[in-house]
């Protein structure tokens, strides 16, 4: 009983000391991490910082544990009462030496293991830093190889995707500039040649020449409008279309078709419209632009003799609009990319003056996605059907 009472008093003293020491430990670590002067004392490298802090934490913990074990063992040995002072001192000395050796060994081994593990974790981050430096210098880095599925692996994966998208965007922009420079050069050269000939009296003005000049002018206007679409994309990609209102899709479709009556008559294209009434909650401006883009696309790439079919119908809880028309055969590998920004099935040199920037369908998809709808393409030989679906209210 005296041994237990003595041990109990010692244990309570140790627990009180542990609690005080724990608070002191937390205060010291926070001070070391947050204090500006302490930060200057810490190494600059993240790996060394983490290892340094780990050594401090592990060292404090082991020192605290060793102190508790030492005093507990000494108290128990002293409470036995069968040892003289010489044996007690020898026991205390040997125990202290063993605890000192084991503590140092534990700190060194733990620090080495921690250093190795953290080094493997930080390795992808170092590669990420080097890659960002290359991007800053104007070069696109190679994809970073990472085999982890943690937050670091997710970060590296997003970075690789970002670099890939930026490379594709840069390539698209280069192609766009080349296409526009080619397309602008031809009508400007024609206008300059005609005007120079008229000025020098080489030719006389007549209705045919004036008509040709007007056509070249219209081509330039159309290409300027295409350039506006590039700016429009950046605007639309930031829109959320929060200002929505109920509207009858039948009315909106007929209104959009009416805007193309003159273009359809001049092109000699027949159009057949079959629509059902259905109310959707949408941005009228945004959905009108989608319908206009799809109709304009059908007219622009029209090749054949059949009519353009515009059909609106109720399909379960959605309104489905489809616009079909004859055109060139679209390769299978290009169907999945036709809604990508700047993507076109044919380059501007192959399509004369019918093609655009490759933004119309991409803009339409962006708007439809904002409205929780879907957009797609179905092709059967030379007949192509673009369709959209919007939720009914």
C-alpha cells in the first residue's frame, strides 16, 4: 500500500507535468511556425522545413516520454524498499543511458524515414515548379508523370490538362490567324484590282462589276462578324443566364426562321417547319442565338436539293428541336469534335467562303449547357441533323 500511494503521488505529479509540457510544446511549435523571426531561422526548402519541424515535434515527444518513463521506473524501484542507495543510483544511471541512446536512435531513424517519405511526396511538386518556370519562359512543358491518387496527384493531373488545353488553344489561334489572313487577302486584292482598273479607266463600271464589288464587300463584313464571334465566346463563357423567362418554343422557332426568309429565298432553299407548342424557362436572347446559329449552319453548308427540315416536338419532360439538311459527308472521327471551339471539318482554303471560325456550334453548346439542356449531331450519309433538348416547365 505505501508503494501504491507513493506511486500514485508520483503519477499525479507526472500527469500534471505532462499537461503543462504539452501546452508548452504547442505554444512553442505555433511560435516557431508563425513568428517571423522563427521563419527566417527555418530552412527555405519545404522538404527541410517539414523535416526540421518533424524533428522538433518527435524530439519533444520522445524527450517527454523518456522523462516520464525514467521517473516512473525510478519511483517504482525506489518504492520496493529492498535496494540500497548504491543500487538505486546504478539503476537510475543505466536506465538514463538506455533511454538517452534509444531516444537519439528513435529521433534519427524517424527523421530519416520522414525525410524519405516527404521527399517522395514533394518530388512531383518540384517537377511542377520546373514546368511552371518553363511556361513562364514561353515553352510548354512535357506532361508530368505522377502515380499517386492523392491531392498532389490530382493537382498534377489538372496542371497537365491545363497545359494540354493551352497548347491546343494556341494551335487553334495560329490556324485561325492563318485562315483569316488568307480569307482577307483575296477579297481585298479583288477590291483593289477593280478599283484600280476603274480609276485608271481600264474598265468601265457596269451592274456586273458593281455587283462583284458588293459581294467582295459582303465577304469582308462577314469575316469581321466572325472575328466578333471570338470576342463573343469569351463573353458567353462567363454568362450564367440567370435572367430567364417562360417562353413558347413554337413562337421562338417561327420568329427565328422568319429572320432567314430573305437568305433562304436568295439561296433557293426550301424550308419546312413543323413545331409543337411547349413552354420552357430560358434566356430568350441565348436560345434565340442557338436556333439562329443552327439555321445559319444549315444554310451555310447546304449542298443538295432537299429542303431544310425544322421540327419541334415534346419528348417526355423536354422540348426537342431538330434542324436537318443536306450537306457534305462528315467523317466519323470529326463528329465528336464538331462542337469544339475553333474546330472546323475543313480548312478555309478548302471551303471557299462558306466556312466560319468554328465558334458558332461551340457557342451554342455553351448556351445549352447553361440551360441544363443537351445538344448533338446525327448524320446519315449526306443528311445531317442538329438537335437540342431543353427541360419543360
